[in-house]
C-alpha cells in the first residue's frame, strides 16, 4: 500500500482534472464529461463501463463479498476552479464528492496493481444527480438499485469525518395539513353554531405535534402556514396567499412541513400519531393530513455495524485510531439510502474537507492517500 502514497501526485492531477469540469446537477453535459474521465480510469483497472445518466462500471467474479461502491459526479455549485494552497485543494466539488470519487479510484488502483480484484465482483455506480435526484426515484435510481440487488454490501464515499463513519442516515417525508372551520361573524366564535374556527384548530394540532411527538432521531417541521377566509397555496413554489377580516371566523388553514426519521417503522408510527391528533377536532372544525414519501432512510442495522467494525479494525491496524458511528441526526439523506433496505451499508469513506455546497469548498490533500488506504484494505478484507 506504500504505492498509494507514491501515486499521490497523479491522484491530485486526477482531482484537478475533474474539479475543472463544471458539473452542477443541472449541467448534464458536464456531469457526463466527469463520468467519462472516471470511466477511462476504471477501464484501465479492468472494469467494463456504461453510461445510463450515471456511470456504471463492473468487474465480474465470484470470490468473497460482492461489493457496490457509490460515488456521484454532480455538484451543488459549479465554476470555482481547482486551486491548490499548500495541502488544501479548493474548487467546486473538491470535497463533495470528486475528492471522494478519487479516494475510491485510488483504492481500486492499488488493489488492481496487486491483482487483488481478480475474480471479485465489484460494481461502481457514480450517479449524475445525487444532489437533486430526478423523479420518480424508482426510475432515476433503477441502476443503483439493480446493482445493489446483485451485491452483498455497499460502500459510499461521501465526506469522511475523522474517527467516524456513517451507518445510519435519516430519511425525509412531507406532510400537508388542511383545516376547515365554519365561517361567520367573529362575535360568534366558540358558540355552538360557529365553533372555534380553522386557525385555532390549526394551532391546536401544531401545539399537539410540538408537545406529543418528540422522540430521538425524529423531527417534524411545519415550514409554512396560510389561514383565513380565503386561502391559496401552491406546492410548486412553496408560497401562498391569505385574506381574512378581523370580524370573521376563518374557514380555512393550510400547513406544509417535513419529517425526518431514522427507520420506516418510526415514520409510520409518527404518522399514525399525527393522524390521531388531527382527527380529534375542536367544535365545528375538521382537518385532513396527507403524507408523502421523500427519501428513504438508512436504518442502522447489525449488518451496517459489522461493516463499521471491520473498518474500525482496518484503521487501528493502520495506526490511524478507532472509527465509531456518526450521529445520524447530523447527516442529511444520500444516495446510499436508496439501497439501504437491500444490502449492508457503510458511508463516509470519502475525502476530508469543508464548506461543501458553499463557496470556498476545499479538500485536505494529505488525507486522500489515507482514505484510499483505508478503503483499499477494507475492500480487500471484504472480498477475501
Ligand atoms: Zn455528496
């Protein structure tokens, strides 16, 4: 593995090459060009490659665990060129995750040089739209899901944090609440005929959500509210209008929000509780709540823990200290979540950097060979 360090300059040159190709998610031409650069590298390492809007590269074999390695080609921002300042390299996507992709490639290069990939099945999927996956997900993630179905474990190369790896990522769901009340003169509010109005009912529901649903790893956030006698809301622009005179009991309120959860079971239970709260109802009001799935979660399973345990052993053997599990609440959703129900998963094997999704993004170049070494030995041990 000493050769990983020796190949450091070539790895940095590869990083420069891909960072200097602008590839924001919407720039599909740029995304494809970055894919072509990595496809060339992977072909030189014995992989067959194809382009399906994502780069899919595959080595066939039957020894040891069959692995899926996940990266992505797109970036949130684009246009900041590669710039080296000592041991840091700046540029759009330098850390998230062109740096991570390079870590993966360098690990595979080291293994290929030793002949350690011979007879092993390794599938690399670098998606073209990770930062904003196209809908429906069943189509845009079909290649990734197909690869997972033919694999035993998935390793993703999103950002590394010292001493930590990711065995759980929260998923995202949304809720849409509509409340109806009986419109009439404000002096009649709380009366038997007029009831409590749509806005008090909305407030009751949100207060109950606030007070009664709390549990670890679950959050729910009402993001916008419109209420009054005349109300519109447009989901596409996340904006609306409301009108209501002071002397009128309002008849309508709409609330939108999202939920973050760690397991599907947790999501289902929180939805059941929300429904029960919504159904209670103040006098002369009614409400309905609709739920939508956004991103699945990556639940922290025993299988994921076993992968972490292996990585921890690799890191200790390399003298770089223990690796423990990252707090799932501090991590957003990622591509690996789409395959979490299918294979054991481990994420956070990529580059060490900062200011992802922001100007001034950089990656620590000194950490690239260390990450590649850790990944190479992990892959080696998994595929024996
Ligand atoms: Zn990323």
